[in-house]
C-alpha cells in the first residue's frame, strides 16, 4: 500500500480512466487500466470472468462492496482540463464516482476484520447490467455503495424501475380515401392511450418518484406496396407502486392486435435510510462542512439489480452533477471530486 494517495495522484487516476474511451461492450482497455492502477496501489486486483475490474484491500470476513461501473454511453468527448473542470465521456457517469472509490479505499486501507472490494462493472448502461448480475452469487456483502453521481454532499436511496417496449402494427394498405385507420394512425392512437393513462395516473401522484414516466424513443414506418408497418420503441420509468407485469397488462390492452414485446424489466428500489451506512455518511459529510441530502432518482442503476438480492445496507454515492450525465457537456469539478474522496474515506474508516 502506498503511504499516501494525495489529490494530485487522484486526479491522475481519474483523468487516465476517462481517457480510456469505454462505451458499453468496449470496456476492456479501461478495465485493464483500472486493474493495473489498483494493483500498483496495493490492492489484490484482477479481471473477473464477466470482464469487471475487481480490487480488494484487506482479508476480513466483513465485506464493504463499492460497486461502480466503468462503461459509458457512446459519444466521444475530448478529454481536457479547464481550470478545475475535467471534461470527458464518463467524467461524471460514472468514472468520477469509480475513481473516488479507488482513491478512498487506498486512503482508508485495511481495517481490522473488514475488507474493501472495489468493482468497475461492465455494461451498466445497457439493460443487461452484465457486470453487476455476474456478482450476485459471488458475493454476500455486509454493506454496498453504488457509484453514481449525486454531488459530494448527497446520497441516493432509491431509483425508479424500467421497462422497454416495442410496438409493431402491420396492416394491408387501403386507398387513402377510406375512413379506416392505417398502421401509422393506429400506432399514434396507441401512444395517445399511453400518455392519457399516464396523465391520469400522475394526477394522483404529484411526487416525481411516484410517477410513471413514458418516453417515445424511436418511430418508423415502411410499406412494400401491399402492407404498411409502423414501429414504436418506448421506455417507461416505473415508480415502486407499479409492478412490471401490471404495466405490461395495461399496455397490451392499449395495443389491441398489434405485436407488443417487452425487455429490460427492472423493478424500482428504495433503500432504508436508518442504517449504519447512512449514519456514517451523515457524520462524514458533516465533518467535511456539508449537510447531507437524501435523494431519489428517476433513472435506474445497479442498485435496482443488487439491492433486492443482497438485502443489506445500500446507498449510491459519488461526486458530480447528474444533470450532465450522457450530455456532450459532461465534466466534473475536481474540487468536488476531492471532497467526495474525503467523505468516502471517512465513511470507510467509520465502517
């Protein structure tokens, strides 16, 4: 273990990680970089069979798992520094939190009967969450922190669920003077039924985390002179009160004779706040001059995958502004990154 791991070294770690462009399914160079850096810092590090970078400090029976993700959405951004700002794809989502995990674990070091496990998981930005799912029967952690941006003085306790749907309607072509709806018009009627249902449901549920949120991601139509086909690709963010199978039944009712196929189903998850983990964050953020805020998010994360299986204290934490996720302006303030490392080092020492 290195005797010190200062802010400058932490900046080098993060910038080097961001420089490894790693959209989902293309993470290997970034994984090799991170595993090598953890090995140099004294971690027992390597790459598991799913392609995750894994590093461990200590050999105690109690395990604190720091589960970040190393993949990003596509879209290369030139990596550059502008003052204290570091630009690059993944700087916020979620290499900033992942580098925070490595830096804080290196500073905290081995502690009694506790071992710290840092994972840079692959394919979190896909519906598969391949890296996290691979771990579910490999670990039985006592505490889990998910690496997602929430600002240095905030933690996230819950994420909405997700359901993806593809609607396809094919109809024989008729003369446009006839009154019958064509495939495109039926697809539009389906989307209108979805939005009307959503508006009615959300009117009784004013809080964001309680609302159903549909998104029309793509639409396409074509014909071969005889049959017209209309296709819609949709995404739904689900509150805890709506079960996946319940929503599927509702949507099938709107679809009629159209083909409706589902994928990427993930239930919403809301973690408890009254845990030793949450209290450690309250204390650590206060010690760094902040006042903790507990958040819930409209997206999903590996918390949705891991929380119901491991059933232990779990929160998401990481520096960075989540409003910059997936945008062409993605960047992180290194001063906030340093704050996040200081907070998490205190948390790991406390745990």
